[in-house]
C-alpha cells in the first residue's frame, strides 16, 4: 500500500478520492500532488494521465475544467500498467 502526501491546501476537485484509491495498489509507493496551473484548453470531467517518466515513476497530469495539477507517482509499474490501474481506480470511485 502506498502513501498519499497531502501538503497543499488546494487540489483539483475530486482528485484526492481518486488518489486514495490508487494509493491502495501495492506497487505504488508514494503519490505527491504538485503545482496547480491554469490552462487554455477545457476538460469537462476529471482526467488523470501519465505525462513524462521521472526517476522511479511518472509525472501525471490531472485536468478538470481550466485547471491542471501535477501529480508525482513513485512506482515499479510501467506506463501501460499504470494507465490500466488509473482506469480501474477511476471506475471504482464512480
């Protein structure tokens, strides 16, 4: 079971419940939400997808509306397995 680092006062709406479900995966070590930014595009629903690999895991981008937030995941999973886990964790919170 992984650890969810909650350090900021604001998050993209609906992100924390999704990350809590994802943190229950035994191959995920740490999940750390990062910087929130305004973006030009618009995303109706909350999405979470891998962006770039980092040392020991991946940087994910959470998007909702005109807001984007970085999420750093330390894991032993490869990108395709991580995408599968993201999809299954999303379906379990809906």
